[in-house]
C-alpha cells in the first residue's frame, strides 16, 4: 500500500515519555515506588480480609478480588514501563505486545464489570436488607465473579483477533509506553476500519452497560437512604458506599476519556497522560481510599497487625504456644 514495505514487523519500539537524564532517574524512582506501593497495598487488603472473620461477607469478597485483579493489572504494564525509562532498548516483540494487550484489556474490562457488581451488592444490602443473605449467597457471588472474568476474557479475545490481523509494514514505533489498541490502530498500514469499529463498539458496551448499572444502583440507594428517618442511619448507609463510589468515579472517568471515542479524536499527548492516571495513579489510590474511608477495614487492619505483634511476642517467649493463630 502506497509503496510501503509489507514485511511483517517482528517487534515494536515503545517511545514512552521523552525525558532528560535527570528527569529519567526521577521518573524511574517515582514509577518504581508507585508500583511497589500498589502491590503492597493490595496484598495487605487481601491479607486483612482473609484474616478477619468480620470481613467475610460479599462486599469484602469482591473487594479482595478487586485487589487481586489490580495487582495483575499494574504488573502487566508497569514493570516494562519502569525498565524502559532507563533502558536504551525499548523494544517489545510482536508476540509480547499482543500478550500485553490481551492481558491488559482482560483486566481492565473485568474491572469495569466487577465495579458494577460491587454497586449491585451495595444496592441489595441497602435496598433489600432482609433478603440480602439469601440473594448474595456464596454461590451467587462466585457466579458473578466468574461472569466478570468471562466478560473480560471474551472482550479481549474478540478485540485481539482483529488487531492481530492488521499489517504494520515498516512502521515499528508506538507513541505510547505500553501496547494499547489506539496507538496500534494509528500505525497500521492496512485497512483498520473494521477493527476500529469493533473496538469502539465493544468499548462502549463494556463501559456503558456497567456504568448504567452503577448509576441505577446508586439512584435506588439514594432514594432508599433519604427515606431513613435518622441522620445517623443515613450517614451509616452512605459510608458503606462512599469508598466504592470514589473508586468508580476515578476509574470510569479516566478510562472513558481514553476508550469511548473514535480513532479520529485520538491525541497522543493527552492519551498518554490520562493513561498514566488509570495505569499508575488510580490503582495506587484505590487501596488507600478503601482503607481511609472504610471504618471496618481500618479496625480490621489494626486488629490484624496488633494480633500479629502480640503473637510474635508470645511465640518468642513461649515457642510452643501461639496467639491469634
């Protein structure tokens, strides 16, 4: 096409963020710290939920799985991005690029649906409290979680099947810090109109259907809470939703800007900056939001670490006995 070389591209070069020597070290340190903190924070949430019987309910079952998801979500993108900041070799193989894209789309689509499921859980808990244990049974929660992963895997597989068939000719530079769909569509030398249409349609479905579920759930919650006579009761009901609602707003607003618009509206600089928000900043903030705004998690965290400290002290004195084990 147009005299361009039709040989198959074996690798891509991720251009990332152009920086000077001093800024490279600063960016490397900031990204590495953010990644390590994100993994640590989410691991601690999983640990706290697993070790506290008071948190063994559907709300924290989904929160634990969200933390598990976000550990893998950031691990698909950030390690390669951190290495590329200081490395002169920013190449990624074609197969590696497709694998990164597949896992990233799987995790991000799964998170969309999981956040909607968490909103539905809050709706049932507040609007149908007497039927909550019956509706949100362990079996149903497991089925909802499996549905989230199936939605993510199916969406990713469909998108990837169209992207992988595109030709990239002699263009091997991706103006991004990871393999994402829009940058790949922009450097394709074959007709990408069908792939673009499929990507845009699936993006709208995966974002808008869960978003409508979240909005409908919180509208019902709002009307129910406003009927509670006491201000203390209303405050308690709202407090169980505030952390989830904050996470939803952060995640949906940043990803909606990136994925729910056609290729013609794509701008490299703006998308790279917004992508940095939902791949680095939002996953870093999510565990903090759930810990700082959720009294039950704060109490369980203090209990977990106090219990472990006392256990260590007792075991150091009486090795054959333990506490809180």
